[in-house]
């Protein structure tokens, strides 16, 4: 009876370091992933900040082009 109990404890003592190692590797992997995501966000923010004025200008120009086209259509249909 004591031999089996010792064997079970020995198995448990071998499993604990293995499980701890796997958990440590998972924590390291998650932290590296989070760090890479934060680096991508930091790299993307300046690009977005530079693109916003360009998009606003493009949108305003597009609005003016649409107005000019509507004006031409009106002139062509009425003849005035």
C-alpha cells in the first residue's frame, strides 16, 4: 500500500513542474502577442493621423465634383 502511494506522489511531483513549465510558456507567448499588438497599434496611429486630413480633403473635393456634375446635368436638361 505504501509503495503505491509513494508512486502516486512521485507522479504528481513530476507533473507539477511540467504543468508549471507549460503554463509559463503560455504566459510568455501571450505577453509577446500583446506586445506585438501594441507595437502595431503604435505604428498604425501616426498613419491614421496623417490619413485623416487627406480623407477629409478628398471627401470635400468629391462633394464639389458631384455638385459640378449635377449642375452640368441640370444645364444639359434645361438648356439654360
